[in-house]
């Protein structure tokens, strides 16, 4: 993402006392790796090479980079005698790890026609064979944690793969579909209701139980003022009202930088919306369809979310307000659906705050900075998350394209405020 919220580590991890890799880790490894190939399967080799803007990476690059992670951080330092699959791949498929070595420029990834998509597949198969042999032997706890980290890293790239190929296909005049079926029309989610939330001191951040990225902690107390949260997400129908009321032509609604982006980019509606006659249509991974008024709006920037909230007489929630509300209700693993976000009815109604997960990432009013007491880990771990804590805005929740087992209440996603190609939407908040 600019960069996805990931923490990676250096290769020189001290070996702990040997411990056998659990069957759960082995199974999880193959499950995650197989899903990446399943997501790439509908795409031809030509599809997998295209890069339509600097933020987008080609599909085959995602497939190769996630493989490079395991080769670079697990196999080379921890499997005796391992030889890299290709001496140039470390340069081609490093993302932004300056401490690891030189790398190919991000904006030029679409120029890499070789290796081919098929050769990247061979690379993945070779690394997977070596990883299977490694995981069948005794490994230390540090390596176990490193493999777990690599799997979460790959899940982030699975969502990026879908985000990026959607942008690639949208730039094709033929408007080709990634999915072969039409999306179902969504049921009316009902009127927006306001949930009163108390103020007080609450604990937020990851508590150390289970996996988390370093930027999710340390857990700490924060003071909240009494406030209100919308019980559901903003819909396409509500966004159409904003557009019809001149929302993109009214500078008083916009932050200064946001208004500059609107003017420079000619924004008139969310990304992937286009007007056909009197109706708005939206490009989806299932092709172009008329905008469904009941689906959550998606592919809007922080600037757009903030302007809509001001137009609606509200504001965006802070990430602490969002987390405190979600932590107060049960978590249910959301359904993975590349078809796009839609109200999930009873499936998503696990508490008064509906649609918290599995539909769209939700922009907050919070800048992406370290929590109190946060110290970037040494080496590439700190390089990945810590060095991006400037000029980014936090999103919470998860999206329809977030893979199974990757969502949690403390996850801090982040993007620049201008970003629109992510599966990002809006939940409103207000002062009590």
C-alpha cells in the first residue's frame, strides 16, 4: 500500500532453542500461498505485467515479492546451504528495504517483462519446496514468528493484488471483468442511527495476545470525550446526494489540500464512478454496473470522506473512538468477497456498530503516528512501519478483499490522504 501496514525483519535473527513447526503453521503456510495463486489464476500473463500508476504493482510482482520475503528472511539465513533461485531477484523484488540492499524503482515495476509470469510461478514453487522442507524440521521460535509474519505480509499483498488489478482493468477501454458473475444487488441497510458513546479513560492497542504488527502497540490508556458513532457505513445512495448537491464544487467543504486535489484531478465522484446518461455507473471487479444505492461507498480518499462528513454536519471518528466501540462487541470473522462490499445483514450485525469488518476500510481523523511509548524495532522491522509515520492517515476495520484471518480490532492500516484506489469508505461520528 503505499506501504501496507507490515512489519518485516532482518535476516540475522539469533537462533532460539529448536522447536518443531506446528502442523497448524505448515497448513497455514500452504493455505495462504495457495490463495495468492487462486487470486492470480483468472489473469493472463499480459494482465500480470501492467502497472497503471506508481502506486499500483503488477500482479506477478506481488507473487514474486511475497516469495522473495521467505527466500530472503527465512531460507537464506536459516536453511544451511540454500542458494537463491536467481541472483537478480533480490534486486527486482525487494520493495523498500534499504538495509537489505539495492532495489528496482517502484514506479518502474511495470517495465519488468522478464521474468515472465510463468517463471515467477516456478520461483514460487521452488521456494515453497524449500520452505516445506524447512518447516518439517526443527525450527526456533524466532523463525516460527518470522514465518507467521511472512504469511500476514502475503495476505496484505493479496488485498493489494485485487486493488491493483482493479485499477489496471479499469484503465482498459474494454472494461474487462476480473470475475465472471454479476454482483447481487444489496438489501437496504436501513436508516443511519447514532450510537451514544461515553467518554472516559479507555485502553487501546494490541495486548500482546496473538499476532500483531509493531505499530499496533503498545497498549495504552487514552481519554475519550462523549461522542456519537454512526451505526453503519455511508452508502452509495447517500454519496449520490452529496454529488447532486454540488459536493465536489463547494470549496467550503474541503480541506485546502483536498480542494487542490479535486481541482488537479478533476474529481466529480468516487474513483471508478462514471455517468452514463442520467445514471451513475461503477467499475467493479465484476465489470461495469449501475451504482447500487444500498452498497457502502468505496474508493474515496480521506479528503472526500472529510468533505462528506462536513456536508453531513458530522465528522470522522478518531481511531481510538472506533477501536473502543468495536472492542465492546463480539468479533466475527468476516467473509472474504472479491466481488465488492455490500451490507451483510444479520451476518455483520454482531453488535450495535454494524459493518465494522469485511466491507470497506474506514477512514479516521487520526494521523498515522506511533502510540505513546512506541519505539521502532531494530533493522528492517523498524524501517517498514516506523519510517512511514508522517503524512499518512489511519484507517480501521477491514474490507471485502481482506483475506480470512487477517482482520482484528487493533489493525492500523494507513494511506496518504489523497489515496482512492484502496477499498476505503466512510463511517460518520459527531460530538455528543
